[in-house]
DNA sequence: AATAAATGAAGTGTCGACAATTTTGCACGT
DNA sequence: ACGTGCAAAATTGTCGACACTTCATTTATT
């Protein structure tokens, strides 16, 4: 149920496993953002050949988690505020559309499944009411389900395969367990309602507002941080 | 000026060159859509080692032009109507947002540059007036400029780096030099106007309509084809 | 005869070594 | 002391060979 393993396909080849390991290491900051990646060093560390490591690097590049320059090398993508805001712009656009498509294409079963998930969030939120972290996990879960509900492979690929790792990385590294938990939950509820009503236009509008609100929340925090200093 | 080389970075390494060659081969159908890719065969054909070829395959996978399954192999992505329509949905969303961002972030120079390009399209269109192909190139050029105008790296990456090769592939393989040339030109003009007025909301709306119109045009054609048979 | 197991061929994944490029460090000269 | 140029070291790109998986054909068993 919970989104503990963000990699959908089970790793079969060793390059897959190295990819998984490095993915988590980069997302949680074990391999710091902006760091240069030494192929020989990491190959030795993970006890694989350089070819295998490079295969993993290729997939990390596909997720926009590392950047490569020919004959120079790879480095972990830099976590900047600008980049974070850019991602939110893309999410607002894409997840909004995903939400519209979900209102069109989701099956009734999928919708009730999502409603049940929300109910569960409601109770667990009531229990821990102040604690935002769990709700954050639930937030990811919710967005995930909406995206899959679009039944649009291109959308799913871009959002789940690429952007979401970046989103998780920023959340963890910037420590953004935002205090928007209860408000986010209300917003989720309304979105589900719109989807249930098959009102694609409203669903898109609400999702865009929801994500834009998160973005503005971040912008506000940044502004506060800047004035405090 | 024209978009003859869709690869932005000049290829330096041999894997880059093989990637370029295969990219064009796949886009124009020399390597047919849906085909299985034999690594030993293609390596011999391009006269490179399998490692180098695999490096190129990795980048093609990044563009969603091929799909890989572990221990089984790669095949060129299948050109289906459903997938084409899915791409248009993503484009409507992302390019709409790119257009909104362009209205915010484009410099005055970039805007006048785009206006000049449109003027040039107008004259060359008057000359060839019936011929749609050139306008199609111009269409891609226009969209390209808007995307770059968003100044959003994430958007640029996804649209120019990944989706646009797919779009070109479908255009060429489905022979979609659509008769919307003159109408598309008018729509482009209005979009530029909105950007010039710094009206992001309108710019996004117009771009979404523009792309949605293309999509509906395709849907109509498909419907016609189905009734004719 | 039909299904299942086995065997072989073909293809993909992984490895270590070599070639080409970039970076580093040192010597030299101004 | 500083900048320039060269040489050596380190790193990336490329190659060919080997290991393992998958698929097809053949063989054996019920």
C-alpha cells in the first residue's frame, strides 16, 4: 500500500540493483547533491565492474538525478531552489492533466480504491494529527494513484519514472515535511470528488491549485528564510 | 534557423554519432517501428563494438524511441494511434505551460526574434501556399522557440530532449503534413501576440487550443479512415 | 500423438584491458 | 611570484571475450 519502494519493476540484473542502491543513496543524500561521481571508486565500492556501474549511471541520468558530460564525467544533480520551483511548474501542468484524464479514464474500482485510501489517511491523520511526515508519504501515494489513473503511458512514464525521484530527493534533502498536512488532505478529498463526478475540467483545476499552493508555500518559506538571515 | 539538426549538442564521442544515425534511421522509418533490435547485427552494420552500440541504445531509450526488457532485448517503439493521442495530451499540457512561462520569462529580444520568424513564415507560406511541408517544419520551429522561451530547464529537457523526436517520428511515418497550415499560422500569430502582451493565462489557453485542435484533426482523420474501410 | 524434458544456438549482461581524453603537477622562463 | 608549457597520472570511452539467460529444436516418456 505505502510507497516504500519507488522502483516499480523488480530488479533482475545486477545493474538494476546498483541503480536501486544509488537511487536511494542519492535521494536520501548519502551521495551528496552536486558531487562528482568517480566511476572507478564507485565500481570498487559496489564491487562491480565499471561497465555495470555505467549501465546504472545511464538509468540515473534518465531520471535526471545525475548529469554527464562527454570525456569529463558525471555529477549528481545540484539541488537549487530554482530547479525545485521549475519542477513544481512541470508538476502543476502534468499532474493537472493527469487528473483530468483520470476523471475520464479511471475505472469505478480504481476510484473506490482511492476513496478507501483517503479514509485510511483520515484516521491515521487523526491519530498522529500533528505529525506531517506520514501524511507526506500519503501525499505521494495519492498523487501516484491519480497519475496511474490517467491510463496515459506517456504521462505515467514521465511523472513516475523520472520526476518523482527528483521530488522525493528535494523533499528529503530540504526537509520539507510541510505543515500543510490537514489542508492537503481536504484538497485531496475534493479532487477525488471531482474525479468521481467525472468532471475532468474541475479535477484538473483543483489539482493545479493544489500543487500551486504547495509551490507558493515553498516560495513563502524561502522568502522567510531570506529575511531571517 | 530551420530545425534540420534536431540534436542540440554536437556529437563528440562515437556513441553520440551512432545515436544520431540511429535516431534519424528510426525517425524516418529506415529502422521500422516495432522492429526488434539485434545488438550484434547493428554493431557490425555500424562498425562499432557492442558496448558502444549499447551506449547509443541507452540514449534512444531515454527518448522513448526504443524499449528494453532485461535479458530479452530492445525493440523500436510501436507507432499506434493511441500512443500518438497520448503524446498530444502530454504536449497540450506541457506546451501550454511552457507558453505561459514564455509569456513571463521571454526577453524582448526573443519575442521580436519570434515575430520575425513568423513574418518569414508568412512570406514563404504565401509563395508555396498549398504546400504544407515547409509550414510543418516552421510549426516545429515555432513550438521549439516557445519551449526554449519558457526558460524552464525541466520543461525544455522533457519536450525538446524526449518528446520531440517522437513527434517527428509520428509526423513522418504517418505522413501527417496536415492541411491546417494557414489556420495553424493564424493561431501561432495570436499566441505570439499574447506572449508579447505578457498575458500568460491567455497564452497558455491559446496554445492548448492550438494543440488540441491538431489532436482533434488527427482523430477526425482516423475516423474517416475507419469509415472508408 | 501429445506433452515434457533436454540440448543446442543465439542473444544479452558482465568483465577486464586498452585507447583517447582530460586533469594535475612540475619545471621552466619571463 | 606568476603565468606558460610540457609531461605524467587519472579518468572516461571503446573494445573483445566470457558467463548467463532465453528461445527453438530435438528427443524422450506417458
